[in-house]
């Protein structure tokens, strides 16, 4: 998801500001028997033991005998003599496919831990191989898009026309589905999966938006949660307009961290040793590309798209720096176009992912319907944090024109759960630190493990051995750390990358693999 840096608030204000009553669909438990999953081999070279299946769930959980839809599932079965049951994994989004993530998690966990679980991946409703899958406007992100910064009325109108047409297309194509694409419905789907797996309880491991999905499931069915791991945590008190607006400040900080890193390696990139001057060169590059897109593909919008992933994962920094340097120092565009293709270009799966992202976030909570409010709020943020404010605004602005009514977010506060393990990096831009603190307060008995100084999004199973020890220990015996401070345990951050020596060495890391699997732009 694209959450952001939230303003610190008192615990009392957090709870008071949350809606306590769930939607009607949240409280209904389907009495219909769910058929068991039939598993078939679908292994890959990387994950040879992967199996695939599907489960039918109600489109509307308030009408469990009504229209059914299909969810695609994957599994890496347990191999230990004693099983700890299913571990459902979700990469975020909303809109991210989790089918391959099951294979990754099973291979990245210590063998003795993974052997105890059936690791279950799934495509949430509307996503990927689930049916029906939605795609509101194929090619919506085809380059070159208008400059996101609406410096002229014509640019503002061009961008407004795009988002309005996207919302209208979704309404025309999926009028019967959009009212049921939301987090509560997706969480109820998880309970149908639980029934299909034939177990009384499930364990759950979610990244990013997957933390919100997991927290909502836990609120609806606390007695059915065995273990719960949330990594890079959404602030549930800001869904979704405030979360997406304030995220801009944290991404601006991460972009500046990248500029400082490039300045540190001036001998490699030759862009100067002063981070402020490196940043000025980046904005000069942006201005030039707005006039003449690189390779006819990378204009101002696409440049921002290309560098935003660097805010999620610093393993991309060496590639971004090389492309930046090649353009500034020699007006060479090939590396920039390649970086765009690798980190930002949207294919059919991306079109689907964005369609679900918009459908879920626009349905989940209220958004301003007056464009003047968006204009005011985003210009105010742009004055302080210009890097991705308007890119982010247009990414979410379809919600100002969305053709369905909105729900009220759940208050995910919960005192009925077993011990819960939370992971959060202090400098995470996509789901800033405050989200972890807020959920730590709202989930009684939870334990928070912090990566001090870390700026990546999705921190477990990404190369930090300290974090992974806490994860493995919890999945083994359910025990969590307990500390006296805000955090129950603190790990040092994973070191920043170094300039490339060989591209193969950098792209083969476990962190790169994970971040390639995390949910659509989140």
C-alpha cells in the first residue's frame, strides 16, 4: 500500500478516532459448508514443491448461498512429522498476488521451521488467477503520461480527465463487483479458506497492506487466529486518504537519503559530494525529461515511477544511481529506460493490481469528493516534500470519483488474540514507523521488533538475521520478546548497498526477490 509518515498522536485520540461498528458484512458468518481444496502440482524451478488449488467463496458474505467467486490458492506442504497447521501469507497491495510468495516464504524460513507449516499463498478477490479478475482500463499507465505536477490548468485538467475516465470505466465494466471489493470482504474470504483447509485456526503472515488485512481478520475472528505476524505495518487510523497523503513526507526523506548515498560515492557516479546539489541535478533531469522523454518513454511521471521503488527498497539504489549518472553526465538514456522497464513499467498483471488497489481503497473508507480539497492538501504537502506528492495524488485520485458508496473502517483494537509479533523499520516510507506504534498499542499483548535506522519496506526474510531470528522463534513456539521501552526488541538495520561491481551479484539477493513479490506498489 502507499501509506506514509503519520503525525504522532496520543493513544486516546487514536482509539477515539476509530469507528467501532463493523459493516453488516463483517459480522455475518457463512453457514454454508466450504468444499475442501483439491491440490495439484504446479512447481517451478525456484519452488519445485509448490501446489495449486482454488476455493469458492460468496461474492457477498451476507448472502452465503448467492453468487460464488473463486480464489486461487498455492501451497508448500509441511514435511515434518508434526504439523503446526497452515500459515497464510500475503504480500500487500491491495492488489498483490500471493501465489509465488508461498514458495518464497517456505524457502526463506529456516528449514526446520518451514517444515512444520503448510505455507499457503492466495490471490485475493479480483486479483490474478482468482476469478473474476478485474482490469478497468488496460494500458492506463502507458507512457508518456502528463507531468504529474499541475503547474498549469491544462496539466491539471489532463490528469483529472485520466482519473475520471478510469473511475468511469471501472463503474461500467464491474458495477456488480465493485461493492464487494473491500478489505472486510477479503478478510471474510480468509475464513472461507480456513474452512476449506479443514482447520479450526490459521496462522497469518502479512506484509504492508497485508498487515491491515490480517488485523481486520483478527478483529472479525480472534478465536481463529493461532499466530499473527505483521511486517511493515499500516496505520489503521488513517485509511486511506490521510495515510496516502502523509506518506509523501516519508518518501521525500527516502529520496533525499538516496541523494546522500549517491553523493557519498561521487567517485563512482560523478554527481558531486553535496547531497543538495545532487538533488538539484535530479530535479533538473526531471525538468528536462518533462520536455523530452528519454527514449520516448520516460517523461516526468515515468521518472518518478522509476525512483519511487527506491523508497521501498535500497537494493535498487545502485541501478537508479547508474541511470541518473549516465543521463546527467553523458545524456545517455539507455540505462534510464532500462530502469523504468525493470522497476516501473506496468504490464497486464500490473493493470489488474492497480484496478484492485483502487477498488479496495476507494470502497474501504471515505474520500474527499471535492477536488478543491485534494488540490489544497497536495499543494501544501508539495511545498515541503515535492518528490512524489502529485504522482501519489493522481495514483489515488480515482477515489474522488469512485462509483460506489464507501464503508466505515473497523477499529482493529483487539484484546482477544494470542501473542502477536510486529516488525517495523524506523525509516520505512511506505508504512511509516507510527503505524507500527499504533498497532502495537491497539493489539493488546503484541510485541514490536524494530529495525533501528532501517528504511526498507518489508524487513523480515530480506537479509537481516536479527529480525529473522525473532520470526523463526515465534513461528516455532509462539514466544515473543518483551521489553521495557516502546519496542520489545531492536535490531540494527541492514547495511546500505554499495555501488555495483557486477549486476548479477546485486539482483540475486533474497531482499531483491522478496521486493519483487511484494504487493502492487506496496
